[in-house]
C-alpha cells in the first residue's frame, strides 16, 4: 500500500529517498572507480554502534562530495573489534578498520580516503576474497 503524502516534509523526504536511490544506482554501475565502504552490521556490529557509524559515513561523504558508496554487510569476522568497516580505494586491496567510532571514521576519511595515509586501527585480513581463489 502506497504511503500518502500529507505534508511538504513528506514530499521532501520522498524526494530525498528517490535521489539517494538513483545516486546509488548510478554509482553502482562503476563501483570499481569509487571508494567502497562496507559496514559490518552483524549482531555484534549493530550492538556496538555500526548503524550510527554507517549513517555518519553516508552523511559526511555526501557533505564533502566524495564519490563513494557505503553499504552494509553481515558479520565480517571481527567481533572483538566492532564496529568494523572495510574500505576499498580504487586500485587497492581492501583495508579493514576496527573500533570505528565517529572520530575514527572522520580520521579514515581525512587521512586514508583523501590522502592515502594509513591510520591506527587496521585489522589483519582474516579472509580471502572469492575472486582470488
């Protein structure tokens, strides 16, 4: 059942949601050319604040006009270091950061994504990508 638009605020919210979905589809056509961030949203990630980190990353990257796509994924295997995120910069291997709070997320954007500098919090890879086998 369609939700009825009852106010200008409802219309603006619908417009924002549609714009976000279109933007995500456009970026998804060439994900290898933009920064990709996966936020571990398994039970331990959610309990540790991953949803807030995901929202912060989406808002901050959009505010700075940094071409990136932020998605959620299930448990990425770092329960001891939640919230954990995987950041893939085009042409580089993914890097997983643990214990990500808002301050750390901002540092990852400023130093790693924008300047290529590694920051504290990198976790050792405990998985192998499917396409590498």
